[in-house]
C-alpha cells in the first residue's frame, strides 16, 4: 500500500515551519467526573505529536470524543481532560482551542488541541465545505487514527482530499504494515482465529477469509453453529441454526482449496451460564440436550495449539470460550500461549481479544488499535483512510 509517511517528510526536511494538522484517536473512557480511566490512546498519540514539534512544525491536534450532537456542544463533550493528560505526557501546556474551524493561531514549535471535531456540523457526513475549511488550516495533514480509518468523515477523509499534503502518521503506518504483512503478503501457512457469539456478525469475514487462509479456527457461539453444520449435537448452546447453510459453504470453500475449518472434538459444558457452574469435559458427540458449550475441550485446544505453532502467520479475532469465567478459560489460555510460543507473525484485534491478551500476557507481533476498522480489513474492504491516502500519494 503506497502512502506518503509523515516520517519520510520529516527525514526530507519538509516539516520545519509548516502547519501540521494531526487527526489522532483520543477517544478515551472517562468516569462520571470526567476523569480519564484508561489513557492508552493518548499515550499512543504522543510520538507523532513529539516528532512534529521536534521537526519545528506548528502543530494542531484533534480527535472525536464520545458521541456528541453536531452543532450542540456540551461540557461532557470536551477534550479538556485529554488536553491536561497530553500536557503531562509532553511536559508542556497544551492549550485547548474551541470554535477553530475558521482559523487557528499556532506558531512553529507550539502545539494546540482543537476541541472535539465531531461537534462540528457536517463532520460525520464529510461535508465538503467543512473539509475545505479544515484543509485550509494546514500545510500537511497527518492521519494517525486507525480507529477511525473505516469512516469517511470531514476530519479523516475530506481534509485528506483537500490538504496540500496528506500522509500517514506512525500509528496508521504501523497498521498498514502489519495488515499488509498478515493479509497481503503472508508467510504460509496463514491461520485465522475468528470467534464470537454470533456467525451473523462475522459471516462476511468468515466468507472473505475462506478464500485466503490455510486454516480457519472458529470459536465461541460461532463454533457451535459450525458444529451443527458438521452434524454434532450442541444441546442448548448459543447458535444460529438458520446459518448452518452458510457455515457449510465456508467449510466446503476451504475444503476445495485443501484448507480446513477444524471442528471441536471435545468441549467444556455446563448446565447454566454462570461463573460457578460446574464444568464438565465431554466428547463433541456426547453433548446432552440440557448442556451449554462454554469452551473448547483440552484435546481440541491441543490440536489447535499445534496448528498455531506450525503457522507462518496468525490473525486473531475473538476468544474461543467464556474466558471471563475461570472454569471456561482454558481454551482461550491455550490459544494465547500457543500464539506466544509460535514463531509466526501474529496480528490481533478486537476488544475481547485484547482483554484475553492482557489476562494471559500473550506475546503478539502486532496489536491492532481499531476494532471496527480491523474487522473491515479482515472482511477484505478497502478502508476510506487507506483509499484517500493512496490516491494522494499517487498524485
């Protein structure tokens, strides 16, 4: 994927004295008092901002926060807590600027945070007039918010269309490189883990991956639907019987290419969905009518672990069991450990996946920061941010 990189512009000496507009992802969780409870995204944005300042640019940064109503700013929509945290991380004051669309006063060597961009009328619909006003504020636009890369909005797409120069910041560039390594030019075998409660929410991803991967590991409620497709009993487990045909089609598409969807040979079941429910390991064929499948069994986990250790590339989206309950966490833990021990290049994304990585201290080659954007990449979609930056790079 050919895009202009901000790091290259700096290396070429093209940033000094320039007005640089950075679209970051500073959409952080806050408590009822407006205090930031988790600042990973703020910390992740610092290298790009610092690089721009060190290069002698006049730096403007903006982000969305929450789901504000366009044109109706409320105190809880404010990036003020973010400005404060950013100031602490940069070791300097970061002024917060409101009503900035018609002009920003910032000098080389200075940085300002522009108030919540989603409050601007026309932001979400990528209004051309708004995008042109934003583009007029800068000499260089830097897209560094992968979490918004699947949205064509004024501050992500429109400004990139009209700014004199549009480039990828270090976070976005790293995502592009990791995605290319995992999906565009993967080292084989390429194994994907797609898990979750419903096939319907990930059916298009399963269909897209069926034409690319050498092994497709399914987990959670998705695996239950695939077990039904394979003629196995699942008791009262979560599944989507109306999608058995789709699951069969994915299995057949993989088989036609000499690839496979491993179906569980054993499972961990309980009579109720509860943390303290007694857990029983059963062969996949022996699931009773009143059983709920809440994890893969130890034999299945061992088979899957061997496949992951032998892989060249691993894409991971979703835990394979109810890992929040310790009695039903062994499958996901085994998967996490196998990925850690594998020499494969691995990329993981999705909220539950990140929670599992943290719980088991898994070592993953690249952790994607964008939930929806990561899923759309797996679906084979071209993200608007990648599309416009590629266009701009081609002139």
